């Protein structure tokens, strides 16, 4: 009885981030779990995952895994979503939007050849809207812009800034992910400056792409992702 009350109190205290943002119970973990269970147990189709209703409700889950740690029943919706998407994509193919997000670092690398032009295209209302419509991105979303130069380029030109002015009190390895490299370069620069001011020598970790975007968006087999992870660790 006590455990049940505690579990209920915990359940009430916890809300899926999607519910907090959208204020709709249909986006709650419970709603997703119920829809999934209903279709998987009652579907007349050979492939019970092949229902657009499940896709619509799963699409809004951001796979933050909040429910796994917070839910009293440890519902891991992010895992269910990955499983569902594998079945869905097996049948319907991987959408263009998903591919674009998965390979965003390769696209950024191409865009970085002419960052000013790329940013102009992404900020021009007409072109950006067209781009978003083709990819199936929500119109209100802004497309991440490129920095004027990559962090690697800045580091090459500012090698002396990796050392503090006084004798280093230690070394810190900096792992530069794709987003810090192309989009949030300024944060990487500030991190280097902060560490050296604190008296640390900054060393740049040599690694392949982190594969973060692929991890988020590739299919469950995710061979490129696994390869990225193996390359780095
Ligand atoms: S993983 Fe769980 S908490 Fe996070 S958005 Fe999905 S259902 Fe909500």
C-alpha cells in the first residue's frame, strides 16, 4: 500500500518533457505506452507496428529517457521508440528528414565551403521555408547556422592559446564534437580560453566523428554509429 502511494506520488511529480511543452496528455508516456500496447495486441495486420497512429505519437518523443529513470514502472519509451522505428523504417524506408539529421555533420562540412552563402540560404525566409517543407521540418524551427570558421581552423591559428601564461597546473583534453566544430564554435573557443586562464594546458583529443547525430537518428542496426563509437573508444 505504502509502495503504491509512493509510486503514485512519484508518477504525479514526473511529467514527460513533451507534456510540459505541449500541455497535451496525448503526448505523455502513459498515452504512448497505451497506444503501443493496444495496437500490438489488437492489430489485425501481419506487422502490428505498421500503424501511422503509433508513428505520430512516437514522433513527438524526444528520446530523452526521462521516463526510464523517473517512472515507477521504469518504462523506457526511448527504447520502445527505437524498436518501433526499426520496424516502421523496414516497411516505409528512412525519411529524408531523418537522413538529413543523421548526416548533418557531412552537410555542414559541405556548407562550410561557403558559410556566408549557406547561412544566407538558411535565413532567407522563402528559401528556408522551402527547404523545411521539402525535408518535413516544422516551419517554426530555425535551421542551425554555421560559424564563420571551424574550431579546428581557429585552433590551428591560435596554437599558443592552448597554453596558460604561467606554468600549467595540469592538462585537460578537449573533445570537439561536430556541433562545436561547425555551429557553436564560439563555445569551444570560450572553453579553451577559460581552461587556460584557470591554469590548464588544453590538449585536443584526436578522434573521429562522435556520431551523435547518427546515434539519435539512424536505425537500430546503426552500423555507421557503432563504427564511430568504436573509432573513438
Ligand atoms: S523518452 Fe520518455 S520522458 Fe522523454 S520524451 Fe519520450 S516519453 Fe517523454
